[in-house]
């Protein structure tokens, strides 16, 4: 194990809109590199492993059809991959949840190379409060020509996971897809709830907007890491719409929620919605509180992601979750409010 320097106790606090893992190195903050245990291999790579099924599909799968799978780990020595098997969740044309086994080909060896880099973490004795919860793809296998396969452990960094493997995996080409229906109909997923007081939104001034514009101009937009915030590769979205309460007590001890109604956006509509929002300008100064909201969690079909997006449907009509507050585009507003 390589240590960068002698560890000293330090408390590191991240801002609400930045990720510790993506603003290192800190002056005086020490890290150490490590390597996870080497992965074992199997000749039966599939997406029916219990931990994969549970993470992608919840409890909607018959446990009698699931199998065990090796624990993810470091790439085995001399392993020569020819393809990737990725597990995804999707919706059928009739809105039924499916679990899909997707075979990918291309520069698979380069993709595996990104999983062979050392992971890093804060040195012993260092504590940190991190801004983002980072989720890696749920089910991922590298497969060789003989059919042997292993599950890679996603390389870590302080307060997060590295984005680089995602970039290489996104360059691979899908060559086949096997679809397994769970029988779970998302048309029945209509009940949800949201916070009575939305803490993401606040009164902004001309100075606040000018500061955000300057940060964006200089490339310091405080965007979440790519692995955390899918946009053009987002999966289908489950959106919750709800009305806030002006009388709610927003103290942590009395956190209140209100009932809402949920609806599902298929993947094309979800990608289109995120395209509108990702390109939206910085929101103008605002002092009008909203009373209607929509929220969703951004995840990819493979389960990675975790950014929570919240939208004001009245008031100043802003979007929170992708760095600075953005204006809600008219097209996005239409998608979120149209009759279903």
C-alpha cells in the first residue's frame, strides 16, 4: 500500500454543490492508494444474481430463479476480455418493468484497463462529510473468448467513484439484448410523497446570478460528477408531483412530507427532458416562493446515478440538482405538466 504522507486527523466539509472526490487534492489532506481483492471468475455470467436483481428491480422477482454470483473485484491477471455483459432495467411497450442482459463489444480491453487503476481513499484518521451519494452500475461483467467472466469493482476516490470507466463503457456498441419481464406494471405506481418545505430553493439576487454566471464562464459550474448525474444516458424516470405547505416546519426534528402523485416517463421522453434542463440558462433573481413541485432521481438503466432533481412548477419555475439553479424551459414544463 502506498501512503502519500503521514496521516493527520482532519475534518473535511464539502459544500452542498461540490463533491469531495472531484475537487481533490486539498492542501494538507492526505490520501492513500489501495487495490480491492482480485475478482474470482465464473462461466455463468448473467443478470439473475440476487444482488443485481434486487438493486435493479426491487422485490418484484421470483427468488427461485436467481443465482449466486462472484463478488466484484480487481481484474484477474492475464484476463483477456472480448465483450461486456451489462445488466439494465427498462420498460416494455406496455409499461412493464424488464431486466435486460445487454452484450457490448468494441475496445473492451481499454475499458477493463480503467478498472485496473489504483483506488484512493482518505488516509487513516481523516474524516469527511461528502456531498454526493455515488452509485456504480449494478451488474457488469467482463467476458473472455472462452466464456469466463468476472465482475469488476468500480475504482474509488475520496468521497466518490472515478468517472473514467463510464466514459470508456459508453463508447462500446450494443450487439444483442435479452429481455426478461418482471410482470411489474409501472402504471400502478401512482403514490409518492415529497417534502412539505423544499430546501433546494432560496431567494436569489442580481449578485447571486452574476456570481453563478461567472462560475459558469470560467468552467467552475459546480456540476455533479458524470457518474452521479446522467443526462443524455438517463434511464426512464419516475416523477413525483406534489404541493408544498407554507405552514410546514422545516426543522430536522419535525421534517414533514406531503402526498403526491407519480407518473412514469419512458426513456426517450426522459432523455429529451434532461436535454432541455441540461441546456437551460441560469435562473434569474427570484423572491417568489413556489407551491407546486416535481422531483425525480436520475439513474441510468444500469442503476448508476443518484442525483435528485427538484423542479418548481409555479413561482419562479427553477430547477435544482445540476449545480446552479436553472430556468425551467417551457418544453420541460410542458412535459412535466401535460395530462396523462
